[in-house]
């Protein structure tokens, strides 16, 4: 069981690293453009996630000018089987469709 929890915690940590990377770049670009979206998917793939399963929001490029807030969410399936051992402790594992989320915001630095 401790190993399963460590795996989930590691995945959350990696998602947060990718989110930080994404927020910094989005601030300069004024949001998530197609190139940044591809960078995020590539970074997730390099760290063991399936990019086809990842959801990045916002899904469309909405330019935010300096001073406006950019919000990003990265979601990947949590894979309920990872925590199936929770039953042994008397608990219930998460549902099959649970998601690991990394959410954050940053102020845009893009000058119009």
C-alpha cells in the first residue's frame, strides 16, 4: 500500500512540475497556444503519461494581456487499480474515472 500511495504522490508532483513550466510560458505568450499545448503533451509523455489521455484547459487559445489572469488545468486519469489495496485497510478505492489534477493561475505578461 505505501508504494501505491508513493506512485500517486509522484504523479501529482510531476503534474505540478509540468504545470509550473506551463504557467511560466503561458504568462509570456498570453495563454496556451498550440505550440505550448504540444510542449505540455511532450513533457507529459517524457515523464510517463499518455498524452492521448491528458486534458489541458482552456482548450482554445484566448489571448490575455498584461495584468489579466491565465488559469490552466492539466488532468490525467488516476488509474483506480493503483489504489485497489485501500480495501485491505477497510476503505474504498477511488472510482474508475478519477482524475489527477494540477491547477494554477498566473498573471499574463503579454504586452498588447
